[in-house]
C-alpha cells in the first residue's frame, strides 16, 4: 500500500495554482495540498471583493488546520491595458513583500494559470526575482467537452482556440479552416460570433456553454434557442463537425 | 467549516475519468473519489499489460478501503484503424457486461478523456445504452505550459493544436497562421516537424517536451540540442512567439 505523496509549499516561492472551471472537486490534489500548506493564498477579486477562484477552492481552504493570510487582488473588468497593467503592478508589489519576507504565496487561478489568465502578468513581474512554480488546472476547454460528452478532437481533426477578442476575419478563418473550434470569452462578442457561424455555414455545428460546472451551468446545443445578444463573460462556443472520423 | 462534497460512482453508469498527464497529484479530487467508489476500474494497457493511466492513478487505487475489479483493455499501438476498432469493439463488449449487471465502471484516461483519447471510441459504443458521464483531466497541453512557465495564450494571440498525424501542409499552415502552436504526438513525426519549424522560420520559437510530470521528464528549449530522429509517443512541441503582447 503506497501513501499519496505530500506536496508542500516552499518558503519564498510564488505558485500559480489552477483551480479548474468551477466544480470544487475539479481542483487537483496538488493544488489542494498547496492550499493546505501555503503561508499566503491570493486571488483576483472583483470590485465587490468577490473571487470566483476563491469560491471554487472554498472547501480546500476550509480544510486547513491553521488560518491562512489571504490577499485579494482587485482587478478592474476592463479591456483598458493601462488600467490592467497598473493593477498587476500593484498586485505584484504586494505579493513581492510577502515573498521577500520568506513566505510561500499560492495564487489561485480559475481554469489553468497559463491559458488566457491573469497569472501570466504576475509571473512576468515576479519571475526574475523569485522561485516560481506553476500547477496546471482543468481549462474550460476540456470541461466543455466533458459537459457536452463530445470529443474535442479525433484522429486527423484540427483544433483551434480563439476568443471573442479576435476580429471577424480571424473568427471566420478559424471556422473555415479547422474542424473543432472553441471560442472563449464569448460574452459581449456573442452577436458577432453568431453572425460568423451563419456566414461560414457552421451554425449546426455550434454548441454554447456558460458557467460550466457551477450551479447556474447552461448548455445550448441548438443555437436557434440562443438569444442574439451579449452574454456573460464566462461563456464559450464549442464548434464540432456533425460527421466525425471513426 | 464546510466539508468537501463526496462524489460517488452510480450503479450502471459508465464514467470516463481523466487522470492528467503523469504526476499522480494532478489527478482531480473528483476522479480520486470516483476511483474510491467504483465497482470496476478499467484502462488501456499495452501488450505487456502495463497501463500508464493506472500507473498515474496508483495512489488513488491504493487508498481504496475495499478491493476493486480491474479490467485492462489491451490496445495495439498501431495506426491501423481496423485493428484499433476491433479492439474497441471487444473492450466495449466486456464493459457492457459489467454495466448490464448494474456495476459502475470508471475508465481511467491519461490526460483528458475527450482530447485525442481512446475513451471517445468507447463512449461512442456505449452511450446509446448506458448513462455516461465524463470527468475532465489536465491535458498535456496545459501541463506543458506549466512546465515551461510560459503562457499558452495572451490577449489576441491565436492558439492551435495539431498533431504529428497531420500532413506537412497542415503543419506549415498552423505554424504560419497562429501565434501559439502545440504539436501533439510528435513521436515518429519529429524529423518532419523539425523541417517545418525551419521552413516556417519558427525554429527559435520551439520548445520540445517529453514524459511531462513523470520521473523521466525532459524539456528542451533550444531545438539545436534535439536530435533529428524519431522520439517517444509521449512527446510534443510547444511553439510560442519570442515577443509576447503586454
């Protein structure tokens, strides 16, 4: 009988730890163990102080035997890069002080830390001065396929990920050239995405998902049932061929 | 203090459960719990009887309080679809008998069940007759980014996944058109991939990884140090721009 290895946060080290897309049980044992042993647990919060990443990790935090210092990093929901970079500068400075004091800092990331996430910007600011480690998490791409019970890729199928931040031409090119297409951050771009699905003949291939793995999860397999209006930030499209290779 | 929810395998249900890329601690708590409660645990094995997926889940299996029935599914390592489909037919028939007897069957999948995996073919064969559920796993794509400590995607960058099974023209097109490119199943295709990285001017952007998260993990950031010869099946390339958006 072999005991599960124990992974403990190391002094003065900055960890990016994925917590997955929303279901608290999709946290890995590695991230769970890091949360148990960290000196400081940090995460992005909105202006109300609410943090999705902390919410997903709430059971892991509740299992700690000792209290933990939590650092909520306020992040404006804005596409203004100057605002965002100022927020990352400020957060990095705050975390730097904990790391310099020899504390281990675990930064919780929704989904995977290095896939369309804020963690990358903190890593850029801290990696020259501190030991950094990254623990991957389940991305919403993989969680979507599981929720749909449809393969993302089979054999020679090609697979591309784009986002609602891409231009119409980029969306069109992805839809025309690739078998499987995931469109992340659909939110405000939903009407543009729907128009491109029509224009490229991929309407029937489209599935829409929001808040995957959360209590308010919603899946629409027939896009005729989806309103042509902006939606929540945590929404995405998964476009899969009707005929798949065997 | 809130207790962690418990996820229990349901009678007569077929589960695909990702175990992640290799590190036993990258198993999610959901898959870990499923393994604790399953009547039958199944996995692909090679002709020697060795199973990577079982190996990754060995600690979770060892923690069970009761013995479990294990079903190893032999799978020929071949690109011959007739051979492979015959093996899937036979495996589905075997699992069908357990499900019909009302047992819960958890099929362990390396990485994520629905991303380039064998589970899709079993799901196709069993989903009409049985309740099926899929638990996502960390894919080697996300694990690679963590191992490299490099973002897969930032802002408007585009991201495509191809495999060594794609043609030269498909590889070329992916490398020319997308910022971030992951090439899975590099194995025997390594010389072709290296030639395409040269031809498209992406040589400097390339990173090579094999056996991520296992004891024999190997990462090469400078492709000049990588032999121009076929490599192991569990190897991949991650191609990232030298200059990233801020």
